[in-house]
């Protein structure tokens, strides 16, 4: 099974500084939600194309953390984390995304020092006829005006990044739906 080609371009409103993407997968909502909420599944697809997941831990509860490390194709390691705010299975996830150090402390973006330290992301999962649409919404959280502007300037890059990551999720789901739980 393959994902439907339904990426939508990023959009925003000036008042909310919101980045939005939409992607429809040829997989049931329960499986797509599990892919976002189970560490062994996340480790198989999360992150930019070409990056390798190094370590990841996940405590799925409000206030819990998904902490992960990734190795770039050039060998550089980077770390990130989600702090979960809301978990409504299998409908919605809300979490604060940050770059981090290996110990889980919040750090600045490695290539963009004016990137927001925290970004609130909400993923909504909608099922129709056995397919699942993921709607992702992200907005700077506790950010300065400069961080908001940097975030808005990054929409094209985020669209490219999420598109590649969602391609990896589609590939994972195609394999996961063809056999036993993987």
C-alpha cells in the first residue's frame, strides 16, 4: 500500500504564525496513530530522509517526553524532543517540539540560532474509507517576534522536511500493513 499523493502546501495566517501540512495515508487510523506513539515504530520513520535514528525513548503521557538522537548523512549527530501536552487516541496528539542536547535539555536549532526554542505541534488523525489523513499544525510557543519571523521564513524548508518525513511514514505503513505488527 502506498500513501496517496496529497501533500498540501504550507499556509499561515499572520495572527497565528501557523504552519500546516496535510497528508493522506493508505492505512487505518489506529495504525497511523501507533506509528506516531510507539517508540519502535517512530524509530523506523521519524526524521529527515537519509538520517539514522540513534537512540530514542518515549513516555507517552501528558508531560511525558519523546527524546531522540539522529545522525545526519555527513556524520553530525543532533537531538530533539517532544513534550506531550495532549493525547487523545486515536484522534489527536499535541506536543512541544524542541532541539535538545543528548541529556534532553532544550537547545537552539543547530543551523538557525533565531529559530523558536519551542514549537507547539498538533497532529489530527481523520479516517475515511480505511485511509487516514494527518493534519499537522505548528506554531512558535513562548517565542519572540524575531523567532516568529524566522519560523515564517522557514515554511518552505519545513514543507520540504515534512514531505520527506511523511514519505518515510508512508513507506513504513506500507510494510506494517502487509504483515504482522512491525
